[in-house]
């Protein structure tokens, strides 16, 4: 089974989920996050600026920059051309999975059910994003899913906060969590972002 994504998941307890509207903020945002100890950055493909922002963020020393909200092979190709070092998807389809696997790019697909996980295992995957984590039942739901799939590891994302992240990270199958709280929406405050990253990077798994 592919384990290419595991070192990335283990690099920090929190992967910031980033929605970037202004390319000019991309590099200083990445530098602030890395300086705070969060070097794995997920740039979601939710804005017109996303791909260019991803490329800019790769200039930050030590940053590992991937693309999130990738939903089909066309978006994967665009993200790969922009330099994405890993791919995160909100769901799991065979078409996208086979494209990413064939390109040998670390892949973290979203799952919400046992059938999703079984589909991933059939494709040779064992690392998944549990999404949306809170809307799908929170920690009790993930515990119930993880029990029969003992070989799998997870990155819960969706509705997780700085306060609740430690509870998720205490679960043995959880390697990291995805969090949008590190960089709130609006005009970025890089000092505040670096401080939030420092707190997030110190969370214990």
C-alpha cells in the first residue's frame, strides 16, 4: 500500500487549510506558518488565486505545499503543474485516485463511510482525510470507523478547532488534523498567524 503521504502527515500535528484570495499574501503567509513550526501547507483550490498562490508559497524555506479541494484529474493536472507536493481531496473517486497514484504524488483522499475506506484500500491506499469530521459524527464516528480498519491512518478535517484538536490527536489512528483556524478569513495578520502556528505545532499527538 502507498505510504507516500505518511511522512507529510507526521511532519506537524496540524495541516493549515488555506483559502488564499490575494496572491500577494501567499509567500508572507507561508513564511509566517513555517516560522511557527507548521511546514505542511494545504492550499485549497477554492479561489482564482489558488494555483498561483501555491507556486508562491513553495518559495518559503522549508515549506511542503500541497493542493486541497482537488476533485478530478483535470484539477490534479493543474495542481501538479503549479508544483503541488501532495494532493488532498474532499472525497474519493477512482478516476482521481488512479491519476494521482499513477503520477506517484502523495494523496490524501476524503472518506466518510466504511465503503469509502474499502474503495481506498482496493486502490492501495491506507491514509485518509475524515471529512467533514464534525458533521459526520465527530470523534465517536471516527473511532467506530477506525476499529475495523486498524491498518488505516487519518487526518480529520472540518469543524475542528484549536480547543478540540488535542482530543482528535489523542486518537491512535490520527496522525494529524486539518485546521482552518490557524489562518482566519480576512486580511492576514502575519504576527498572529505565526503565533497561532506556534501553538498548533506544539500540540501533542
